[in-house]
C-alpha cells in the first residue's frame, strides 16, 4: 500500500518507496492518460470550431410530427393492414431511385411532391439562382425524414453550384454546396433556400 492512515483517520504522507522511483504497475499509464485527455480536448475544440463555421440562417425550426408528414394508408381487402405510409410533404428523390412493387412499398413518395430544383440565394452576391438539388443533407425534425428526402423549413440540402463558377483556393471548381431551406415548400410550390458560405 502506498499511503498509510493516520490515527486521526486522514491519509498520511505517501511511503518512501513511491518517492524513490518504484511506481506500481497500475500507476504507470497515468501520464499517458493525461496526454490522451489533452489530445481528445483538442479534437473536441476543433469540432466545435468546425460546427460554428456552418452558421445556419434558421437555427431553430418547429419540428414536424410524424402524423403531419406521414399519412397512414390502409390496405388489404378489408382495409385491415396499416403499415404503409404516404409522405405528404415535398421530397427529393435521386435519379437512380427505383420504386419497389406497390404491394411492398412502405413509404410512398408521390410524383407530384417530388422536386429536382431549388431557388438558392447567395447571401454575398445578393442574387438568386435556380439550381439542381443533389441530395438532402439533414432534416432537423427526424433522421427518417433525411433518409426519405423530405424537405421542410430548415432542412439543409446539397445543391449543384458548378454554374456559379465558384473555385477553391487550389483552383478546382466547387461542385456541390449546402443550402438551408427558408420557406414551407408544400405551401409555396417551390423551394427557396439560402446558400451556406
């Protein structure tokens, strides 16, 4: 034992053999732990800085409930089965998407609610461009909506900005950039977004 109890009950000075240089095995990696802690703190700090870099125009948006976005579709001869859902909001579906046979399709995304383009405003240029959507990056309401490609107010989408002629410091043309949706597309019939620069 490296420390001794005083008669008073408090811990006394450590024994001499720990001062002399012989360290117990369980104390050997203490220094390594502190180094690891410093490293992890640095990584966390960098992550925070990176997160602060993408300041979105609408930081807080009202979350959309599942009953709002998905409508229950009853199937079967007696309309007994209720495992299908129909998306009632605007959504983006990629070009390579193939539907399942209607009998086995769990989430139905109507063709009339599928959008391919968005009106994106560049905050510095103060100009708006009609750009093709590449994908839905994040829907703040739910990860399920992100995978389904549901676009509501506050959703971060990826748009093709190659026609804007933006280039990196290395001279390469920027292909895709993120933008945040600022309107309710299901009400307006179009997607308005602000480019995140």
